[in-house]
């Protein structure tokens, strides 16, 4: 390992995601193992600007691996988008003697990190922490597995009442502009149809399939709707379907339930691997890169690619979802 650091900082930013705490723990313990002091920046970029920065010990990150949310708290900072805000943040980092930062968050977090390090020459390493799974350079993001398990748990429960009442449910899941949560939770819960931002799903096709299913007496009571899909909200789609069919429709928006809860083992392991690798990446002289996992191997992706390249959906998964729902 070629580069020496004596003080680094770690923070979480943007929407919280289950597993962020496991990543913080891994960063802190790996850094301390290499005789590096670690500071926690509280409330993301907001806390960086305000100087809400405290030293973290090995013990400070004990008993957090199983907790959802983020013990470092988080924020979406408007001030950090300004040159003045970033200059204030740089002053605070310099005051604390911080030589590099590890940022855990999504696309907005990486965009802020890249801008900041270009202006203030402090190296950043990014870890993909978002339930949306929409970051190029990692097959999975921290929090995604927990979020889809929560969504599937909710959908399974809704299915009980949907079946009992012969109702057609439209369940809206999160994901912002990405359909990963919808695709995976839809496949795992056996949804009859999945509305995604990445693909067109004409309403006529759904109605046609509903009518055919009714003729065959096939049970069709679950449609999973990604919040960013092209046909509108689950409420809007359900209203249109109700107006054109005999189905009694209901809508459930799972919402922020998907962001909470104890991380799954998979998210804890992923977060640990990424946190551990982030410290090693810094020591190997990397800067302004995101650490991910691709095909079970650690992958290092320049921020510019992680931020701007779209993460393609697997076409075969999309096709499979359609075939299995027939
Ligand atoms: O990016 C994570 C996410 O949960 C998205 O899926 C969702 O669109 C958004 O954040 C909600 O943001 P907020 O918590 O600020 O309402």
C-alpha cells in the first residue's frame, strides 16, 4: 500500500439505506487497524459545513451492524450545491486535519464529492448506499436487498387480503427513476404485471391480459408499480383500469417502510466488504472513485462513470418476468 493517511472521515448522505451502519463500522475498524484515525461527519454534507465532526473509536461502532438507518444521520444538503457551501465544508475538514473522506450514498452524494474534491483537492472514495440499486459500477447497492425483502413481505401480506376479496391491487414501490426494486420485488412476489421506468407497458396490454386471465379464471390480483414508471402513479393506473374493467381495485403505497428495518445478512456482508475495500483503495492511492462489486469481485469505478453512466437492466430478467407472469 503506497499512500499514507493519518486522519480520514466517513459520512452517510442522501436517503438512508439499511446496511449503512455496517459500512461505517467496516471503514472505522479497517482504518484503525491501519493506524489511521477516523472521524464521523454527522448529517452528511450539512454536518460537514457545520463542523459536526467527531472522532470515532472501534467501540463507537459496536452494536450497530444490525441497525437500520444511519447512526451518523443523513441529509440532502442544498447549501453544499453552492461554491460557498463547499468552501465552508473544506474549512471544517482542514480544521480537523482530515486528509480524505469516504462517502456512503447515492448519485447525488457522488456528484457532490467529485465537485468538492476537484475544488479542494481532498480525495474521496464513494460507497454505493441507496435502496434504489441504480449506481453504475456495482451489481448491488447497500440497502437494496433489505428494501426488496421488505417490499416482498408487504406484498405477500397484501396478497392474502387481495385473494380473500378477489380484488386487484396496485402496489407502488420506491426506486426514483430506476425500476430495480419493482422488478425484483415483482418477480419474487409473483406479480401479474410490473410497471417499470425502463420499459413501456401500454395500459391496453394490461387490460387485455386481465380480460384473458378472467376468462381462464386465472388469479390475477397483484400489479407492482415503480414510482418512476411511464404510466403515472399507482392511483392513476388503478383508476384507469377500474374504469375499463370489472375489477375492484385497491392501491397500496409501501413508501418509506422500504427504507427502514434491520439490514439483511446480504446487505451487512456487502457493506462490510465495501467499507473494508474503501480504506484499502485509499491506501492504494485511489481517489474520486466508487467501490462496488461486479460478478463477486471488488470493482473500482471513476466517479464520472458511476455518476453519469446508466446501469443497464438485464434484458433476460425483464423477459423472464413477463414469461413467468403469463
Ligand atoms: O433514493 C432513495 C429514495 O427512497 C427513492 O427511492 C425515493 O424516490 C426517494 O428516496 C424519497 O426521498 P425522500 O425520503 O426525500 O422523500
